[in-house]
């Protein structure tokens, strides 16, 4: 298949587009519309959206239901999506997102649809999953390694994990960073904030995102700028109450809940003094990239994923580290401004959506031409040496 051939590409396993939930959805929207612009047909399997259009930014939308229960929502939708894909006359390559969806990869391949599996982060480390959920994710990782034609990692640390655990190569394809050159101030002023006058957190309220530690560290600090927290807890009311209790005792802390107005959210990133990022188990995180693209200085939880992505800034591993970082930042606004400029330069150089789309396009062409790691990876076994990073 020559480089000029238009491909039919399926995107399976997420909530789909328009992107309104997480990193996978943002990636599909940004990559998919660029692939359409290069002449390809892109089918996006979608659930949960209130929109009923059959097309979005040139992508063809296939809307299917899902069982609205946390443990089976993704799998039920991916199962229906797979069945639908099997009825298509032609799909040249499929991208399946989330290692949990690996059981459906053999069905696609049996229909001669070459399939890449995007492995995401270390999902089995997330606290929202009980012992059975964690065991399933670890099993699904190995099953996916053995069955997919290609494995996608979005960060060097994820690629290292699969090399260490299974001795397999991955396609290391990062996410892109939106570059926010300007953002109106009316929105933030409308909620009582001033440009450069607050610290920002944007995260789901889950223990591995360390929102409680950030809020606790801030509460112990002498920071003059308020802490603005955007997010909620989709599965844990108890965790939200613990954060709320901390906030109730400190008038400097403002919990905004979820913000779905993208213009306001961009303005919050662009005009923050610092962005505090507590995520610890994912790969390249879209929230961190958005802050970097907005030229906002980063204070991040100290794990390899965040250090590699941010390239600089301040890092913490406990509430005391948050307190120290905030004191250092507020004491040196010039250093904060310089860190923000460096973050934006790194975002523009290393996290470009056009480059990401090119990598996906190249991979799709290789898959359609018969390229596959299946033969070398089909007997892969997890290493007995535990991954400790």
C-alpha cells in the first residue's frame, strides 16, 4: 500500500468525541481530525454524548450504548463497537485504546483488521479498582501484549515498563500540548480571580492524583495567593469529603467542582501563577501539557512521568513538599515566570499534535501493509521482577 492511499481507520474503546472527559478522547479528536485532513476516513466509536450528529470535524461517528456501571461500562461499549466493526466491509487499521479492552483485539484481527492497542498508564495501580479489578488489568496487559499487532505507549516510562515486564517493544507516541497564546480574563474575573493571582489544581479527586495532599500542603503554607481546585470525584464521595473538610477550614481554598466550559478552563490555566499536578500513575498527562502550553509554571508530584514531561519546575512527594514549593514560588515571581516560559517552549518543541498525527498515520500504514509484532510477542510473559518505579 503506497503512501498516497487513503485508509479507513477505526478508533475504539473510549467515550469518543467531542472530547469532554480525558486524555484518550482528546487524543482521538486531535489525531482524528488531522487524519481526516490528510484524506483518510476515520470512524470513531462513541458513547455518552448528548450530540446526535453522525460527523464531527470530518470524523464519522458511530454511537453505541454501554452498560452504565463502572466495572463494565468500557468493556460493554467496546464489545458492541467491535461487533459493529466486524460488519464493516473495510477497515484498514484499528486503534483500540485502554489495555482493559485487549480481549476484543483477537476478534478484530480474526476479521483481518490489523490492530494497535494503546496501553495507557499503570491502571492497576489506581485506587478506584479493588483486588479483582487490579488483577484483571494486569492480566489484560499480558493478553494485549500477546495479541496486538502493535502496542502504543504515550511516555518513555510506559515504554520502559513494557520492555522491563514483557521484553517487548512499543510505539512510543506522546500526546500533543495545546498552546494557549492568549485567553480572555473576563471569565476568571467573573469568579473573583485575577491574572497571576492564584494557584491552580485540575484533577479528578482520586488518591493517586494527590489532590488531598496538595490541599493539605497548601493549608499549612503561608501562601498569599488562593488555591483554586477544579475537579470532582466520580467514584469516591469519602475522598471528596476529606478534601472539603480541609477547604472548609481555610478561606483561601476554593473548590470549583468540574468545569466544562473550555474557554474558562483555558483561562484558568493561562492566568494561574502556578499549576499543581499530583497525578502519579499515568503516562503523559493532558492536564500537565495544557498548563505547560499555557506557559504556567509547574509544581508536580515527583515521579518519572512528570519529571520527563515537565522537564523542570518544582516537585513534591508529600504535603510538606507542597508547602515548601509554594513558599519558594511566591518568594520569587521572576523564577516562576521563567519556569512558565521554559514549560511553554518544551510543550511547543516536544508535544506537537501534527507530529503525533504523523506517527499514528505512519503506524496505520505499516499495519495496513502487514507489519506486526504479534509473531515475536505472542509468547511474552510478565517478568518475575516487580516494576518498582
